[in-house]
C-alpha cells in the first residue's frame, strides 16, 4: 500500500497572471465555504456591507411597527423582506450621496443648532427615501414629515447603531 504525498503549498505551481485563461478558477476557496464549516474567510468589506444592509432593513421594520405613519403595504413575508431590503439599499445610497454634501453646506447650521438640525435633515432624507421607493413601486410609505419621518429616522438610527454594536461588521478596525 503506497502512500501518496503532495508537495507543500509553496511548491505548487500556479499559472502566471498574464497567461490565465479568460475563465479562470480562483485558487482561494470562496467565502461561502466558511459559512458551512470550511476554512475560507469572508472578505470583511463585503460582509460589512451585507451586515449593515440587514441591520438597516431590521431597523426599518421596527420603525414600521413603532411609528404609525410609516407603512409597509404588503401582506406576504417574502414581499416584506424584499421591500425592506430594497428600501435599505435606497436609504444607504441616499445617505452615502447626500449626507456629506448636506453636512458640508450646512456646517454653520450644525454648529448654530448644536447638531439638532440633524434630526430635521434625517427626517427629510427619510422622506426622500420614501419618495424614491414610491417611484420604484415599492410598498413602503412615510406619511408626513412630523412626526412620522423624524421619529422613523430617529428609530432607524438608534436601532442600526445598537445592532452594529452587537454584530460587528468588520469595519471597526
């Protein structure tokens, strides 16, 4: 009975990057293998984005339950999950694009109001998210600026902060 020996990983030959075929197989194991007990490691940036997306969707769901003027108009569980994930994506894009611009332009108002203007801005961004969701025919709606949008944005912010504290997303280095 002969034992097979394999060369150490440092001696295995890999193709030169300039000579790889158009469709190549990655030498690294995919991160999803790690989810089922493999030895792969998830990329922290990708998983961080997914964790933030899910925590924002959960925060939006809690806001729909707690605040009366925020409605999720679908009955199926899958429809609710899909809508909340889509609205979380919209909310993340709106915040990523507009918040830095608004903070830069409105820096004086932030100082003058000791940061309380951020409640108004967050409520307006939440209303904008609702409007964009309506343009995509998503069954998510915020009725009014006060108290629905302001309280909804406040709840989403607080719940997202708590969830991100409990579930690290890999960007805390």
